[in-house]
């Protein structure tokens, strides 16, 4: 994903981080943001993956884009 549409990835990443920064702590730690490879990720776990630019983070962003959250 990073190779193709790097601008799109960075834009999605920036949107995610902005949403995350403005989210109440309880939602960050309890609510599931996305399910990737049959594993649920809370917003806090998703943020770790996205901030680390991992492959899982990229999948999470793609999933949130498909759901029109980003």
C-alpha cells in the first residue's frame, strides 16, 4: 500500500491520528476499530500499528477507509 498511492496512505494515516487524538480514553481502550486477519484491534492497538507503519497498520487504515470512517 505504501508504494502505490503514498499520498493516500499518508492522508489516511494523518486522519486516523487526528481522530485518535480527539477520542475519549475509554473508547480508545475498549472499542474495536477494525478486525484484520481475524484479530480485533482496539483504537489504542490500531494506533500502535499505524504509528509504527507496520503492514498490519496499513491493513487497518485500508479497512477503516472501506468502512468510510476515514
